[in-house]
C-alpha cells in the first residue's frame, strides 16, 4: 500500500527488498545511499562523546 492504494500484488517470494523499497518510495534509492556512504567516509571523525572511569552502583 502507498498512500492508501495498492501498488503491487503477488507472492512474497517473488518480491525483493529492493522491489519493496522502490514500490514504497516510488523510485530506486540505491544510488542515493552509495553517494551518502562515500560522503560519510570522507568526513573527519572527531570525538563528540567520551566516557571514562564508568562505575556501576
């Protein structure tokens, strides 16, 4: 279902995860995720949170 309407019917075994995403969103997202992965891997990773000497009560 997408926006309350049926967009596909068939056997679950005939539909891949990529097919489900494409049917839900209306387009393929693979290229967008690959571009995002490349951008994230180029970032400098600064420590934003650090815990030292943690003790349990």
